């Protein structure tokens, strides 16, 4: 097996940040014909660890608030290739939520 080429140094050299990493992921999913993230996703997601001293659980997770419009990611993103994989993983969950947001309610 070929070794994985870690691109973290290149990401840092190009001054990537968490927001850019999520934009790259969104570009990937939209290139497959999937949906762009709604503005509320960008407004309400926590993409970096808060700098105001709040304690948060940094384990990355994707959330569907089951109101057909509020989808978020909570991740304390750092600029590494491994975190870029995690960004894509979590964005994949949100893409799933977006594709199924208009299913009929269970009765």
C-alpha cells in the first residue's frame, strides 16, 4: 500500500482556516449535484472552538433539529488533513439531512 501524503503543511502554508475547509467540503458535495448549505447552517454552526472561554465538547457532530430548516455542525476544527476528512464526514451527514428534510411527518 502507498503511504498517505499528508497535506497539512500545504494547508497551513496556504492559510486555510476552518471556514475555508467547510467551503471546500461544500464545493465537493455540490460538484456531485447535492445541495448548498443553507445560510442558517453557516450562521448557527460552531466550526471552531469558542475563543470566549466557554467549555464545549469538541467531538465533531452533525445535528438535525427536525424542523426542516435547522441543520448544524459542532466541531472544534483545526487545520489538518485529518480534520479535513472529518469536515467532509460531518458535511455528509448534513447533506443527508437536507435530502430528506421534506419527508412526510410520521403519524
